[in-house]
C-alpha cells in the first residue's frame, strides 16, 4: 500500500510539473498569436494607408489602431460557421463573460466582406449564418439554454445590422466612430428581414419549451395546493434556497414550484444577455399561460368554485406579483394578463345575495363575459352548510345588469394564444475596434483588422 | 434544464480551489462579466481589461479541467493497483492453505504432492543407484561371456545357476531368492514404491 501512495504522490508531482509546462507553453502561444495578429493587421493597414511608407522602420509600441473588422479566407468560411455557431456551447468562459460576443464577431466578419466590396463573399456569409443558426436551433430545440443563447445573439446581430446600416433612423445614438464603421457598399435590409423572421421562430420555440415545462405545475400549484391553513398563510419557501425541495409536503406542485421554475427561466434568459424587452415579453406570455390555464379549470370544475379557493388564488396571484417586483419586471404587462383570473377569484369570494352585490359584480368583472360570470355563479359550491348556494334569481339579476354586453361569449380562454413578439431596435455602445477574439473559441484563422 | 434546478453562480467564489469544477469556472466568468458591464461606460477602456480577464479565465478553465481529469485518472489507477494487489494476496493465501503459511523465498520450489512426476530422490540416492547399475551391468557382461564360452565348449564346467537380472522391470516380478536377500539401494527404493 505504501508503494501505491508513493506512486500516486510521484504522479501528482509529475502532474504539477506538466501543468506548469503547459501554462508556460500557452503563454508562449498567446504571445505568438498576438504577434501574428499584430503583424497581419499591420500588413493590411500598410496596404490601405500609403502614408505609412514614410516611416518604414517605425513599428509602434502601442497596439495598432484597429478598424473593428475580422478577416477570413473564403475557404475558412465553413470552419467559421462550424466553430462560432454549430459547435459553440452556450456555456463557456468567453460567452459567459460576454454573452453576445458571437453576434459581434459575425458582424465584424460581415463588415469586412462589405469593406472588400465582395458581393459573393458577403452573400455567402449571410446565408451560411442564417442556415447555421437555423440548424443549431433545430438541434437543440428543447433546450432552454441554447434557445435563449441563440435568440439573444440573433437579436444582437439584427441590432448590429441596423445600427451600422447607415440608415438615418438607426444612427441617432451612435458615436462618431460608430458612424464611421457603417457598412459602405451593401444594403442588407433583406437579410435583416430573414434574420428577423428567424428570431421570431426561435422566440416561439423558446416559449413552447418553457410552457411545456411549466404546464404540469400550473393547476396543482395555483389551484389544488392549499397553502392557506385556515387564516394563517404560509409564505412559500423562497426562490433561490439551496436545499429547497421542489415538492412541499405531499409531493405535489405548489406555488413555490411555479415561482422556482419562472426564476430558472428568467435567469437562463438574462445569463445569455437577452435584451430586457424580449425577456419581458416572454415573461408576459408565461404569465398569460398561468392565468388562462387556471381560469379554464375554474370554468370546468365545480369543486374549484368556492370561497376558499378564491382566497387561495388571490394569494397566489400576490406571490406572482411579488416575484415580478423582485426581478424588476413590473412594467412588462404580465400582471394584466392575470386579470380575468383575479376577477374570477374575487367573484368567488364576494357576497352574492343582494341587488347591490349583483350590480357590483356586473361593474367590477370587466374582464369576464356574461357566460363566464354565470358559469361561476352557477358552479359556486358553498364550503359548509351555513352558506347558501347562489340563487337563480340572483343570477338573473346579474344577467340583467349585463344585457348590454357586446363581446366574445366564449367560456374558455385560449391558452395557445401568443402575443405578437417585437424586436425593438437597441443600439449598443460597444466599440468594435476594441473587440478581441478569445482563443477558446478556436477562431485563430480570423485576423483582426 | 430539469424542473426546478437552481444555481447560485456566486457560490463558486467561495469554494475551495481544489474542489472547483469547470461549471464553477463558467459561473465565475458569468459573474465577472456582469460586474464588468456595470463599470463599462464607453466600451473602449474596459475592453482590454475584459479580454485579458477572458484570457485568464480560459487558462483557468483549462487547468481546472486538467486537474480534475488527472485526479480521476490517478484515482482509477490507484484503485486498479489496489484491486490487483488484493487479488494476488487472495490467490497466494488460497494455494498455500494446506501446508499452512508458506512464503516462497528465492531459490525455492513449491511442489504439488499429487503430481506423479514430482521430484522424489536426492542426488546421493541417484548416484548410488547409478553406481550399482553400472556394477551389475559389468557383472552381466562377464556372466554372458562365460556362458558363451561354456556353450561353445571351451570351458567344460557344470551349468551355472541362471540368474535373471532384468533391471528394466521392477523386481516385483522376480521370485528368485538372490534379489530378495540383496539389500541394495535399488531394492530398498523400489520396495518403498510397491507400497
């Protein structure tokens, strides 16, 4: 046994030495790489700028002023797409520090092709990019991480194409340097349109995946789980507890599960640098799903139409609201999507006997149509013997107040409804000249111009 | 992502260096990235710093990966060697179980007592047997010569007693009194064998 320990120690020592050697080597590699890129950028600048011939021996000690472009050989195009799109993992050092770096790198390649006035190269590149992103999204169509990553980067690329298009409407917030960097020879607005459609596609795929994960938790969490024991209500067990169990006491979903899952989605989206406006739209869509699914259950199940359930629902809605506040998402319109549900819950709790009650109901339930109101009233189940059922005369009374209603008369809400997604223009303050290509992306064949 | 999985990226900063995983390095990268975003205003000044940090983190990722792999490999090797050692010890103890503890040293031989071809005789015994055989062979030659002479009538003596000495077959078949009385080494040895 001692022999073994000695051997292990010996191997560990060797290992340590190897690590040191390796580190030295990568340092040397990095230095060489920097030299190469510096020299090649010098070369390309020399080509363009005739004035430099006056100072042949002077190589500036400071880094060359870069133009913010990336050059690649035509035959490396496939490799470029492979390494920056197809094989790129959403989790890695470079993309964790700068999530939208791939988009910028791609744009800098586009800029160079435009700069060279090379029609074929540019077209080929744009098409390859679009195809590449389509493929990678298809390959990972169930993975929230990959989908958010590529949605974020596609959106960023779209923004870059707009910001540097040279079009007046997009130049308002650009710095003078950025204005100089605009595309000079080609108009890529058609490609922008294709890219925009692709982004919409990815967005909807992302929403579908998130909804699929969320759906099983909605009805149990919002309706069935009873966190209110009598009067005292238990605050759900927080959102980011380390030892949190997904299931509360009886191994079923609770409101905490829903909140937890929302947090997971939200953090995935923000980790990948998704623009806030897009994240907000996604959250709003998810909240709509929660509201509509829960509401439909109330329409269908008599056992859910009780005063206690009404209270439970309102409690859960307040937790959802709190979650929005904690994540600074109050302005996304998510809470509005819950209004039909909130009003239904209120209706369950409120007194339903006098004429004034009837009037109040008719006035307050703005988000509910008469069919839905009547259904709730008729399904209302008293929790004990003291409570009376809702009388049919009361129902008729309410209906009389709603005679002038002219709107949809569907009982159920459409849970598949999707709000239209928009991609507002967001200029970035990033200076393209200052961007470098980290070595872990395996793009050594790109030359920084 | 599984339902309800959470991660607190900042936790990675509190871990022991030797317990870091590559995932932790990614979490660290993310947190640092966010912090950098907070301080960057024009996008130029922070950029160099940003990419240097990326470079360092890349090296860090490589080292953490290598380290964890090496640890795994060393562990596996250690386990293999341990298993082999156990096996050898077990085998060693099972085969020497009949004669008790027997450590085989250098220049020693372990003999299976049930092997019919096992070595049984000492050098001395072998020497004596061979000497006797040579002697008897010589005597046989002389006796045969004598016989020839008698047969051809040269030596007119009465017939000598025939002595069958067949050294190739065991003396168990012989009933001549001469060999029974002879206490030769051969007889002794071979009489043991009959038992």
